[in-house]
């Protein structure tokens, strides 16, 4: 083959390569769909922009309750066929999803833990709730007490209040999520809310009065996992690893939570 023929052959090859690339669609960036309950929402909202910026992975976030009844629960949304790649919720709720075989085996990671606290309207006096008797006094002297209808509310209404002998003397107002319970306090519809501290510290219009006594405390763990039918398993694992990394610790602590995951590389 002479030099002219060689150049013509190279040109033809180049045209073929370019044409082939133009005809093939570019690989789309991964797109994740997340369902999250309120307890871990504070650090998640702080961390998500960095994750999207550094990975190029786009995330769409939906809300749901960790446990309870009704269509708003994460379990109910998964059962209805909602397309979801990652769930972030209480460990109790995640255990139910694992039992229902809705989670990819071995992908669950505990992210953070937070205690239960009492929320009061912003600027209001903060009652002492640090002992069992003090907490009992505050609850009984409240016209109404808001709780989430999810894990923490179930614990309070089915365990703590009966154990204290006050179940039939507390006017409980249940909200689907902690944001709703806090909003009731901010609006003056209830005197206090008892809920995870992580949902109090970033809620508008309320202050944290204090953490309840250890004897009646629930140190609620929030965890993440990949949904069994996800088509974006690797991207989902990257998100969970990021939320469990050292880089996430500061955001978790500033949201009233204790990081739990074994530190993974950033």
C-alpha cells in the first residue's frame, strides 16, 4: 500500500470511528432514587450536594415514615412498586424491610444514632425532662403532646407511657413524621413534642428543651440499604459509603447524632 492509499485508508477509518461514536448514545450519568425518614434528614440534606457534585450522580429524594401504618410509610411505598434505589430509616423499620425481602442482602449499614428529646416552642421556657419523674410531670401537665407515628412514637405510646402508668392520661397527637410533630409545637397546637433530637435541632420554630432520662430513653439508630430491585446498585453503594465516611461525621454530629458506621474511606 502506497502513502496515498494509506492516508485514504486512515481517513476512512477515522470517519467510521466518528460515525460510530455519534450513533451510540453516551452513557447516562447514574440517577438514584432515595426514600428517607426524618431522623437522618438533617445530615443527609447537608451532605447530598457534595455527593452529587463530586460523583456526578444525580439523586431524587422522597420522604416516608420508618414504621407505622398508611401509604406514607417507606414499607408501603416499596410494596406499591415505587421505584427506589436506597432507603434511609430507623433500624427497626429496616429490619422489617429485610424480613420482607425488600433489601439487597448485605447492603445495610448503620449510619448514626440519636436520643429522644423534648421540643418546645421557640423562646418558651424549657422544662426539666432529665429524670423520669420530671418527664412524667411535664407530660401530664401538657394539654397535648405530639409524637411521630413512626418508631419513636410507637415506642412512647406502647412502651414508655404504659410503663409510667400514664397511657390513658396523656393527650397524644400523632403526626406521620417528626417534621409534623415539630410543626404542631411551632404553631402552638400542642405544648411539647417528644421525638428524636436530630429532628428537633433543625426544625423551624422549636427549641430543644432537653434529652429524656436514660431509663425511658430510645437511642434510635438510623441505617441505609440498597433496595432489592435497584438497577443502580453500584451508585447506591457509593452513596451509602459516602454517608458512612469520615467526611460525613461533622454533619452528622452537628445534627444531634452520633456517627455509627465503621469509618469508610472518603
